[in-house]
């Protein structure tokens, strides 16, 4: 398998009740021996507002290569529920 660099698909900053979150989705190579690529979405809280250091990794999800469906879904969940969005989600 030929390694390919990750490609950014989407980045979002979301605030809920004065708590900031950073959501990032990239296309990346899988560690699978079959050599597939997929879209990985990760969410961190921020230590302050936009431009602040990332805090804890709160959530991680995946979708098909080139897809931002998980990104959109988790952004909407954070927008409506804030940190409570992660109560029903798996890390």
C-alpha cells in the first residue's frame, strides 16, 4: 500500500453555554492491511475560545472516504446539547 497524506475535509468551532468545541474531519489511510481510506471525525473541548489550546478528546467517529456526514451530525448534536451530546456517544 502506498501511504497518502491526510486531507482536511471540514473544521468547525462550536460554542454551547460558553464552552467551546473543535470538530475536525480528515480523510486518512486506515491501519488495515487492506489499505482503505476513510473520513475520521474527532471532537475536542477548547481551553478557552477559538485559537485556544485543545483540551480533552471527547469523541471520535468515522465515515466513508470523502464523507462529512459524521461531522455534520456531531456538530448539530453539540449545537443543541453541548457536552451532553457525548453521553450517548462512544469515544
